[in-house]
C-alpha cells in the first residue's frame, strides 16, 4: 500500500506533490508539463463540472464547441491578447509524418506537408470565438449571446505542477456578447458571483471577490474580477476569473449589431473561466498529513463501508445488513461504496480511504451485528464513535451537512486569521515573512509601486476587494495618498 | 428566417449540408476542416453523452483524462497504428510565437523555440495511454482496468463534411486491459453491444453488428467489431467500433502483469469509440425535406408550446394555462419549452421548430381556451390534431413513446428493405446502382477481391454480420467457394 506522506510542516510543496500521486488524483505524463488525470481525480472533477454546468444553465447559458486550433492571423488580431499568450503557445506547423529515410522504423515530419498558415493550439478561445460571433450577431435580437465551452487548452508554462499549473489543462470558458456596457459588466459580476457561490457551497473554500490591478488583468480585458482563496501555507490562489472585455474583441473582429434604434454598434463582451486548477485549491485547503480531505458535496463516494470479518459466514451476515444501509443511504442521495474486496485487509482499506479523503467511513464487524452498532469514522476530524444501527441513516445525513460546514468554517477561520492590516512597509515584510496570508495595505495605485513591492517581497496584489470599505491612508511603500486598502499575498 | 432546404431527391448531399447549418447544429469554422458545434447541436450531443456515459459506468468503466499530445517516439511505437495515422496527423513543432521582424504587428514562429521532439496531436490515444498503463499495471489485482475518456481528437482528413468527417472531432475512447484473451474479446463484444443498444433505443437507428475485414480494421487491432447503419440515400455509415487489440499495444509498450500463478504475462487490450459522427447518422436517418426530425429520447426540447394571441390579456390567459401544462409535463420528465418570444410571429416559430425537429408542438390560442383544447402537431408525421386539455399530459407522454418507436420502425423498414441478397456480380452492380443499400453477397475472403470490387463499384465490405448464418456459396466476383455472406455497401 501507499507510503506515509511527507508532513506539511516539513515540506508543504513535497506533501502536495506526494498527496496528488498517492491519492490517485493525477500524475505526470510522458509529455512535458502535461498531466494524466486518474479516475479518482477525474471523478472529483466530474462532480465539479456537473455543479458548475447546472449553475451556468440556470443563469441562461448554453454550451457549444469551438475549434482547438486558432489560425495565426486570428490569434494576432486582438493585440494585447496575442501579446499575452504568444510566448507560451504550442504551434502546429505540419499535418503529416512520413518514414524517416535516415532512421528505419522511425517517423519524421513530412517537409512537404507544411501548413500555409500556422495553427496555434488554443491557450484561450476569444479569438476563434469572436471570429465566429461575427457571423452570429447582426441585430439586437441576437443579444445577449450567452455561451460556455468545456474544453482543453494549452499554455506552454515553463514550471509546471500537477493541477496548479500544467501545459494542458481542462477548463470551461464562458464567452458572452451584450448590447450595452452595463449589461456586460453585470454579466461579468454575475459569473464571478457564481464562482464564489460554487467555491463556498461545494468546495467549502471561502473566497474574496475582487478586481485585479491592471498588471494582473487578463490580456485583452478592461477589467478582471476574481475569486481569491488562501491555502494552508499562507499563499493565495486565484481560483476563478471573470473578465469584462469592453469592445476590444468586437473591434478586433468587427462584430457589430443593429440596435433597436437602427444604429450600428460594436457589441460588449465578457469571458470567464475556472479550470482543473480548482483541484489544487481543493486539495490545499482541506487536506492534512494523512492525505486528502474531501467536502461531502464533491466526494465521489461520501461514505465507504468496510466489513470486518474472518469467515465467509460472517461476511454474509454483515453484507445482509450493509445492503439495507446502502439502500437507505441511496434513498437520501448519499453516495456509498461497499468495499468488500477480498484482496485487501481492513487496515489497508482504512488507510486507502483516509488517504483518498472519503468523508465518512463505516466499519461493521460481527460484534457490531450482535450489539446492533457500527463504527463511524469522520475523515475531517479523524474521530471515531460507535453508534446504534437504529437511526444510522439520519445520523449520516446530518453528518454530511455538518462535515461540509465544518470544513468551510475551519477554512474561513484560517483565512480570516490570515488577513492582516499593515500600515508600514517594515510591518508588511515582517507579516509576510512570519505569518503569510493576505496583507491588507494601502497602495498608491501605480504599476511601478506594485512592481517594486513584488520585486522586493515576491508578494503581488491579489485583488482590490469588492467589499473593501473606502478608507483614506498612505501607500505602504511610497507614502502617497490612497483611498482604499488592497490585498497583497504571495500566490500560486 | 430560414430559407427552404434543397430537397433530398434533388441533392441529398446539399440537403444535408443546408440542414446542418439552417437547423443551427454546426457550421464550418475559420480552421480548415474544423467545425463549430452550435448550442442547439451541442445540446443534442450532450444528451448522447449523458446516456452513453451512464451506460459505460453501469458496465464498470471510469472516466479519466490523458494528454492531448503524443510524443513522436511513443506515437511510432506500435508500428501498424503509427502507419495508419501518420499520414493525417497535426504536428506541434514549436512552443512560442514572436513578433515578426519583417511584418510589424504580425507574429511568426520563434525559431529558437523548436521542440526537441515533435508532438503529435492525438488522432486516437492508444499510444499515450498504453505508455501510462505500463505504470499502473503490475499484478492481476490491477486488472481488468476499465477506463473511458471523453476528448477531442484530430485527423487531418482532406475531404471534410460537418459531423461526418472533420479534422477535429469530439468522441469517447474506451481503453481496457485484461488478464486473458477471452476477457478482452468479451469486453470488445460487450461494448459493441452497448453501442448497438444506444443506437437503437436512443437514436432510433437500427444497426447491424459485425466484424470488419482485415483491410477495414482499426490500425493496430486484431479484430474490429462495428455497428453499421443505413442512411436514407442507401449509403451505409459506420456508427461505432470496438476493437480487440490482442497484445499488440502491451508488447509495443511492454505492459506485463504478474498472474495469480506468479508468471509475467503481457496484458490483453480493447479500445472502442463513438464520435460526433453519430450526429450525422441521426440527421440522415430521420430527417425530411422540412428539416431535422429528432427522436424524443435525444431531443433537447421534446415539446414546444407556442401561444397564439393578439392582445396582452390573451397572452396572460394562455400563459396561465400553459404554466399548468409545463408543470405537469415536467413532473413526467418531459422537457418542454414555452416559446413566448414577442419578437417572432407564430408562423416563424412553427417553421423554426419544424426545422429544428422538436418532436411535438402544442399550439394554444384564445379559441382553444374557450373550447378547452389545444392543437398538437407531430414532427415525424407532420400531422395535426385538436385534443382536449383534459388528459393532455397522458396523451403527450404516450406520444413520446409512440414517436420514438415510429421513428425506429420506419428506419428499420427502410433498412430491411435495402438488404438485397445477390449471387452474381452483374446483379451486384445493378442493385448497387439502382437501389443502393446493403448487398448481401458471398466473398472469397481475400483482400485482393475486396479491393477489386471496391475499385469497380466503390462499394466496400461494411461488415461480416455477427448474426449472419453460415451458407455455402461462391464469391460473387471470383467464383471461389465461400462459407458465408458479407455486407457490401457504398459508405460515408
């Protein structure tokens, strides 16, 4: 079975990498920077997808699918977007391999099969989508256009880490078109809200909604909304972004509509996305030195039942009782797995389910049958209790809710205890060094200061919180006057 | 609104292309051979995905995700597979663009960012997956390994058609590993059966299960099972394939396991897939000159309700009744859309829903309110009837089943009337020319004869039916003895 994980205190980064692999979530592949998402990890992602997809549809969006490739001439049309992604994109230049005349049994690119125009593997789909929207939008009656796509994208990152930063990743990208600026901004805010709700209600991760500074904005956006979460090691993680794109893409691709008043106008746009990076946030928010801890709302199996037996007769008797429990749990929409494999001992099963973060384990042995009890083990608190079989299902149902809430509250406590207001740069550096977390400080609003602070401390402005109150002060670095505090942190 | 479609009799191919675009299913993109799947088309694909995914999980499979790219050295490892796909694969050679020094504002491939090893955009994932399985399989306890992936793949086809043959397409690919040859063959057969069940029960498309001849087999397979359907123009369409891969990939990637007896053995493999090509099959099986006809089991909206009104008061009164109908229909799991757009007239709405194949339309006007009736219009038969509001929901529920069955039976009649046994090559050519469909004929079993017949007639052997009875005869082309008939047809 699996080996013991490095502890978080010893080496947080190593703990993370080991956990991802040992818990069967993902692993590195033969392709530089690309991961394989293993079945157990993918099952969690599927649960996330299902909830998000439901939320997108409830807010009026439809799914569609656009090409993987972006012809270079379209890619370069929106200048800032192109500039932002050109340095890290995979480029298809040929459409055929042939036998290598110099190396028998090997293939090489066929020099006669060079594409006239190179194709960029999408790092994001604004270019190909806005080129398409040009044909779809003529009149105000075609607006708003509210579309989402589930897709893979590629960004040739130099330093990659499983889930957090990979060359290929899975995500969803919403792309919407609106008649007015006001509607587009409302959409960008709505979807940032959807992300925040999803993070808090399903992932049990408290997030701060805010706006990015100019230098942290999406390439091609006028404004980037984000949700920012705090990991257990005091580093922030951007968990989702929603962009107000102004008329930048509409102008680059000449997408106009005839208004009710008969005028030709460029449309207003948003885009928004979350990715498999959320898996990293989920892992780093709740897990412990024993492995993954999953919130019930996203666990592929919310409950696992392990039989403790010596003889086949004992197993039969246990199985009969377990079948009743399973039926009752499923009738309450609680997912349950009966781990009756005869190739592993109970101890190995306990270890595996602990490592894989199953929220609740039920162990049931022959003595339990006699006593009319079972043993419950909560993954989040690592506590056990023996409870009567009578009323078990109600008990489990209640626990699902309580565990979900407990995980959120624990993460919220940690996060709230790691937002520190500072009023001097000395204090800024000291808190960052000794405590980590978010630092709430005044900033003079210039990119120059932001860059300087980053250079000195490695902390960046994670966001200007939407709920932040106005409060006059002076920039922690330059002493210039400032209207409000922003949140700094070191970040993933 | 939409223009009238070319009729099938006039030009079937043109009818198909127009229908796909006019019914808002898909369109060509700026990328050669790649399509955009529009929201309405994608909603149908999502329904297919949901059913298939459920069927895969019910048969014990789990989803996972593997990289988009296959390093050339892995791609070429299984020789036949490589040979089969090398001629049509997109190849990534660079990982960066830079400003073009000769053309201000334009980008070019950065010559300093050439990959050491080229990456093939997956045309199918056996190579990258089997390279991964090597790390996952050590013991008989790791088997069977039953995994499916939903993904995009790229094959650089020269002649493309929306859904039927596109450079990029969406599909699922199952990849399984087994301890014995027998188990692997059983898996390949099981999944071909799943595809047949899906085609018949959900798509309402009758299919023939069979085996491919050597020349039509998947590159790298020992045996390819398939489901073959017949389109309205008498051409066959391969709707799904399931491959028994023998130990070919296990040997190419050295994937061995320790058996219960402690021996090291290569594992046995299958792979199986269906793709967005199914959309083409769905369209061409049921649709008519008025547009798409959808089976209720796959229609995004099974019922559409169109109000007929002049005044707002009338609309209010109708809406009240409609809300009750909607509630009742949804309680029976019937999906329904109330098309109360005030930007289109009823006639335009009727035309749109007819074009988009909504199985049942309910029209309700002020006179209907007085009479306690509604008008039902069936898309498949283009028949209308006025029915009482009382009992409407039961009526609709019954119609959903009847429409589904009627579509299947109509397609089955057509298909069965287009399987012609022939015993001479003259007859073969005459039937193919005048009637089309499947031709059941004796074949001598050689690739040479198969190729000759294809050269002369353009017909290929679609499959050797699994249920075909043994029947001695002589090859329709060479006169050599033959044990059984096979099915020939021109095919998509």
